[in-house]
C-alpha cells in the first residue's frame, strides 16, 4: 500500500512538471489575424488526450485549428472545470487576478469563442455508475438534476460572453459518447448488476450512454431553441457516433486510454468538425487550411515517425491527394495508429518574432506569504498544518525561477531530505485504507503521456522526459543511483523507515522563454513571461506575470487545475 502512494506522489509530481513546460508564445504580426479563444474543460485544454504530451501542439484540436488557419489562438480551458467554474471566471471583472494571461482581454477581442464544457458536470458530481444504473431502468432523475443546474450556468455564461464580446461567433462543442464495452467509467460491480438485474451487457453501454447524453446535451439544444442564433453547436456526439457506426474499431480509437478524453485521432476529428463551421461562416479559407494541414501531418511523419511508418512515401502521396481535411485525418491516423513516435528530441520552437529577454540574469524565490495551492495558506503563523509541512519540504534558498539573458530559464524545486520521512509517514499513516491501482494509472495516463515509459527502466524513461520536455531530477550526489533505488521501492518493495535522499535533490525544468507586454483596454499593462515557444500565434500553457509592486520585482503564475497561485520575489 505505502509503495503505491509514494509511486502516485512521484508520478503526480512528474506529470505536473511535464504539464508546466507545455507552452507557446504569442507575438502579433502586422496583419490582423482572426482570433479564436478556447474555454472549457480538459477536452479543450488538450493536456490529457495529446500523446505524447510534448506533441500537444501537433495534436490538440485547439492548436490544429489555430495553426492550419493561421489564426491567433488562446487556450484558457482548465482541466476539471464544470459549468459553474466557467461561469465564475466570466463573472470575475477584476483583471488583476489574471494579469498577463489575459483571459478576459482575449475573450473581449476574439472573433470566435469555442467552448467545451458540460462533461464534468456529470463526471464530477456523481459516479457514472449511478447514472448508468438509473438509465438501465429507464430513469433519469440524477442526470436531469445535473442538467437543470448546468442549464442555469450556461445561460449566465452566454450572457457574460455577449456582454464581453457581442460580435464574436460562439461555438459550443457538445459531449460525445465515450462509452464502449471496455470503458472503465462503468466499474465491474455495476456491470454485474446491469447484467443480472436488467439484462444489460457491455455491448449495450453505448446505448445507455446515448440516453444520458440526450439529457446532458439537451441543455445546449434547449437554450438555442429559446434563443435562436445565440451560438452554434459543434455536434461532437453525432460525429463520434457516425464513426462508431461506420467503423467500430476506429470509433474506439477516438478515445484516450482513460476512456474519457479524445485521443490524438479524436482531437483531429473534433478539429475537422469545427473547421466545417468556420468555413461555412466565412472565417476560414478551405484551400489554405487544407494545404497547411497536409504540411503539418507530413511534417509529423518526417520528424517523429521516420523509419516507423513503413511506407511513408505512399502515405505522403495519399495525404497530397486528399480533397479535404477529414481525408487527411483518416490517412494520417490509419498510417500511425498503434505506433510509438520517436519524440526524444522534440523541436517545439518556431522562429521567434521580436522575442524579448531580460538584460541580465534575474533570480526569483518563492513568496510563501501570498502563494496558495488547493486553497492552503502558506503564510507564517497561518495555522495550516499541511501547508506548514509543505513549506518544510522545500529548500527555500535553492528553489525558484531564474531568467537568463540568452532566452533560457530554469524552474527548480529542491527537497529538504530531512523533512521528507516525517511528512510521508504522516500521510501514509492516515491513508492505510487507501487503495490505488497503480497499474491502471500508468496504463491510462503515464504511458499515453510518455509512450515508451517502462517501470523496469526508470532512468531511461526519465531521460525521455528530459529530452522531450526538459524535466529532470538533480542532486549534489549520485542522482541516478538514488532514483534507481527509489524506483525499486515504488514498484517492488516496502518503504524503509528512512529514505537516504541526497543533498540538493529536486526537480528542474529547463525551458526557453520570451517576454511580451500585455495591454488591457483600460491601459493596465503586464509583462508576460511565456515558456518554450512553439507557435508565435499563441501563448504558453504556463504564463508568468512579471511586474513591480511596492518597489520590488515579482513573478506570478497560476495553474488552475491544481489551484496553484505561485508568487515569487526577486532575490
């Protein structure tokens, strides 16, 4: 049990750090481009779904749509968000909370606002098992209650969007049916009950899901019926259903291994769906988009599947011959489905345009007094016991962010080895009954995020993370030896009373960055620090705001899905 919890903690830290380095910068060109803003949940965010994670800019539908149409595009979606969370963001009129990220600014400027929401209203309110069991009986009390709450939130969301930007085309992407016979959204006890009591078997799950989604997606249908023209629906549900009916195996390939999020191919199908809407509305040039999409997919084949796709020339020829984006998608994924790309050297940087850097090296340390994580208060004397333990774990003088004049930056978190054992013992002692399926977690998330991950070759897997994402473990001693020892404990043994953590052990993220001034309509200015440029028409997943306050220089970054508000001061 203890080794599973430690494994979860280590993998979770790795995932958070990997997510933090996903980025892209934004520099507006002289020609005004169509601007599209994405709001919503993890499906729109593209963090879970893109595989490997370092190729999110090649696969996530927000990036695919933005790049092939040469748009300016900004993704302000947040993993885990429900309709109530999106509503809260849009009702917040204080731009200072958002600083250089510019969510409200981008919404107010956008030509198109694309939203994926609703799914978590179902998944995070109650287990799918309860909803499915009701549906098997022809009852929908739970989902109807969820839909009623979501309906109220959608009404306010649309109202706020229209107030912020009355001229933008608003597109709501509805929820596709993720259920199939192997879906882990329905657990084994529920499957047994469905079969024994209601004669419902795994092959019937999609049909049950259809009835549930009638109610959930009906929130959008009902609003549009009452308010014609308020928005357009990108009917992801119908498109996924069509593919499932035409080719069931391809349909299952549209879903990520966690049986919730869209896979790379699912993202491409969603991108093609929205592409059709944009072209119909005169907001996209079909010929140019098709030409660019062909180039994008052939580039991925050349850079990441060289020698892996056996007849690349034939695949390229088929892509060249494709008459539309949907055909390009089918050709590309027919050729690459089930293959592991070589992503050991991801070149995510395009040529920087007017990139700005600091003039001299600047070092920033964590300011605990105003930083928060999951609403924990880290200030001295706060009385928050868990927060105080977290503070003890971090070596303040060796943790922080460094910006360099050559355009590189380092984010580092150094662990206080002497404090680790007491903290771990506290948590593990209080979680003895906690049961976590590590194998399932690795299969559903770790392996798709980092294909080729091997529990028998932790060092090799970590080297892959360093090569592709710039994430690594460091210490003053023999880091590899300690990591190998720790890996053995995680997956094949019990935790000792003491972990011999080497001095200076921690996690480092190496990245490039650019600086950009963000100006709000009222004249408020912030300097944004954008990590790892991958497309000059967008911005990073993680944006630091650099500003002066009370005569001191500060950095601030927010990561919404873990409710992190990190404040750093210049040392």
